[in-house]
C-alpha cells in the first residue's frame, strides 16, 4: 500500500504485475480541466486504486474516487458543495480490438505505451461523475423557485414558492441608464 501521494504518471502493466494499491489524494489545483466545471479549486480527490492482473492475465485497475467539490448551483447561481463518487473497473488494453473483446463489466483503457497519466485518468473519471445539474438541496437553496427536470434533463420551474409581489417601479429602476444590468 502506497499512502498519500498519487503519482502523475504510472506504468499500469508493471504496477499490475506488482499488485500495487494506491490510497491517497490528488489536489484539485492540478486538475485543470476539472476546474473548468467548478467555482473554486479547493479540496482534493480521494483516490483508492488497485492495480492487478485478473485470472485471464489482463491488467486491471479497480477502485473508487471521491470528493466534495464546489459547483455553481443551477437554481440560485451560488456555490454549492456537491459530493462526487466514482467506482472504477478498468482493463488496460493496447488497442481498440482488445477493447471490443472485453467482457461488459470492464471498461477499456487504451494505453499504447508503457506509461500513462494517472492524473488524467482520475480527472476523466471525476468529470464523468459530476452532476449534470448541480445544486443545493431544496432547503439549503436561496432560489425562490423549485426546479425540476424532465427525462431529457431540461430544467423547468415546478412551483413558485416566493410570495413577493413584483414592484413595477423596481423594474423601471433597472431600465434606467446607468442602472444595474
Ligand atoms: Zn442554490
């Protein structure tokens, strides 16, 4: 068991022969593509990965990734902490033909050289696990509208809970030159 540091690049086939486990964290600050979906780069991704060879001699990577990340709530546009968890069950292959031959419970990871970026792999998996519509829980959200989604993932207001009457003068004030826009 290697504690703490998760190396940037690894040789997955060698690690699998050695039956290596990683248990540590990768700081969000080094995951630049992931940051584009976040409102800040605080925190880290918890990483537990096991490299091993299965009974058919395949190089496999199994484990879990998790973290609490700050995303923009799609209702109130304030930062919201979202928990992201991802389970990984990968088989390292040399090419697409090998990828297609894998049993359905294994996702292919095509690695054409000895080494590959472990950080990129972690980042890809976390990005896939991000919620499509991040947001606060209903009681934690400042938005006056409760939104819901249809089966295609489109967001629409379900119910208006705000009882504030709209003041026509505040609307006019917003239209004045130099007003807030
Ligand atoms: Zn919110």
